[in-house]
């Protein structure tokens, strides 16, 4: 085998340089791969607590808006439940929700809050239901953009 390599190098002396650097290229590529893998893993681990809290808040605000948009007669202990849910919504709205939302979700929640502020539990909840769906879809878009989990975007009207 060595003789064949020497004969090849005698015929093509310019091959000596790339063949001699082969191990250096391999080590360099392995180093770049390790650096990239570490960087990606580190970035995910550093942001994981924020992403988890963000997802918790998105799910909770979506549940709250859905509950508030549910006709009151369908809720157990209707008046008390609805008012407690509204109180929890306003607590999230004026607090932690602003830390973890983007502009799209913020606009959707603001529209819901504006309508909720003039809503009374006996009214027709159709408008709140539409606004609640907007909140859920905006939350889904935020998760898609921030987490990149590979979910396909929903088109309004599909599957309903």
C-alpha cells in the first residue's frame, strides 16, 4: 500500500500537500461540529426556563379566555366561577403575561380585554368566543416562531 502511495505521489507531487493535511481537516471539521453542537445545546438550555414559563402563560390565558367566552349557563356555579376566572385573567393581563408575549398575542389579548371590560355574564358570548379563538391562534403562532417545534400552521376554518 505504501508503495502505491509513493508511486502516486511521484506521478502527482501536488497531492502531497492535501494528503498531508487530511488529518488537520478532519480535526477541524470535528471541532466545528462540536462547537456548533455545544452552542445549540447551550442556547436551548439557557432559554428553556423562559420558554416553559411562556408556554404555561400562553396555555393559561387561552384557557381563561375560553372559559370567559363560554355561555354562563354551561359553567358550574356560574356567577362565582365566571368572576373568579375574570379575576385570574386580569391578574395575568396586568402582570406576567406582558413579560412573555409578542406583539401579535398582545394585540389579541388586548382586544379580548377591551371587550371583556364591557361584558356582563348574561350577554351573548359570540364576540368573546371569536376573540378567544384569536388569542389561541396568536399564542400558537408565538410558540411556532419561538420554539420552532415543526407544527404546521393552522388555517382558519379548517377542521371546524
